[in-house]
């Protein structure tokens, strides 16, 4: 969203589904981190207009099925170092929640949401938030507040 020649908001929407949750989760993580860092550098370099401080949002829909709710059996066989212990007992849904929380904590994104959606969500619209800090309502509230502040003259 651009207002008076300044980027004021951007929102990335992604999804994560089976059958290969591990591969797809890794791809979504790499994309999210890369996009967040690219946007941060572009803002630092002044590429979004004078005084731009855009809202940068991220929302991922995770297919709510057995494989996304289970903890993966083991890490990579070529792994040379231990991973963060928080991931050892985390399902793919929980891993996406941790990703979203950490991307906001590290200020790559202003707000991030992760939603678990049943396979028929396109018809029903049903979803569940995984936490209050990564909820859709929180992302929307922060987005709307930012837009209101940035568009007032």
C-alpha cells in the first residue's frame, strides 16, 4: 500500500500444506526470512520514500491435519550441531508459530500470524489461531492502526 509516494504497508500471504510438511516448512521459513531481510535493507536504504516506516505483515495458513500436528520423528542425519531445544518437541504448526514470533521479535516483520485451517477451509472459512501473539485479529488490528496513523494528514 502506497500513500503520498511512500510505502506504508505490505503483507505477505503464504500457505503450508502436505504431504511433505518438512520440505514445505523449510521453504516457507527461507522465503519469510529472506523477504523480511530484503524489506529491512530496502527501508534502511530509503527505497520506500522519504520517512517511510511501513507496516510489514506476514500471514501463513497451515493445513490442520495429523502430519502438521505431530512432532517430526528426527532431525537431519547430516546435522552437525544441536538445534534450538524449543524445536525438538514442536510440530510443524508449532514451528510456524515460533517462526512468526521470532520474526516479530527480531523486527523483520511488524506483525505475523499463523492460522491452522482444515482441508476444506476454502469453502467453510474455518480456522484457528495458534496463539494470541500470532493471531489474525492481532495482525489486522496492528495493520489498521498503522494505516490510520500513516494516512492522517
